[in-house]
């Protein structure tokens, strides 16, 4: 009789896959300028955290289907520390800081600090 434990490694691997990742997402190292933007959004929000805790991914195009809701995204934060950016939007400072603020706050909604730090938009990212 085969041991049921033989499935444990496969189940652990499947549990580690990011089932919410946008199609085509690839790991990405943001430019040094992102560290400056991070420091500035930290100062505005009054919350400090390690920039290097964030896992960054680039998604082809200028937007992509949102894995969390219907519609399209240009950027998206997934807890605890993953940020997806549309490849054509990676130089968009407001978008990058918007997603950084989600990570700093550890929440997906948009409290008033987004407007106070000038990283809110008329539509959701």
C-alpha cells in the first residue's frame, strides 16, 4: 500500500503558487528611482517599512485583466507584499506610489491618505 504522504510535496508546491497572478506576470526589479518614491510616500503617510520586502512583477501591456475583480488594472497590490505593474505603466509615479501605499498600509481599500498623498485617481487602479 502506498503512503498518503507521497502527495505532501506536491500539495506544498501547489499551495505556494500564486493563483491570483495576472497572466504573463514576470518578476521585475524596479529602478533605483522607486526607492526615492517609496521614501517620499513613507514620509507622506507617516509609515515606514523595508522597500525590499516587496516582490515586484511586470505584466505585458498598458493594462491587464484584474485577477481580483472585473475590469482592467494598470497596477495591483496583493497582500502581503506583492505589486504588479503593467509594463507600459512602470514610469507612472502616481501609480507606483499608489501601489506602494497599499503595501505600507497593508490594506486594499482607499482611505483618505491616498488623496492626502496625491496618489488617488478618479478610477481604481
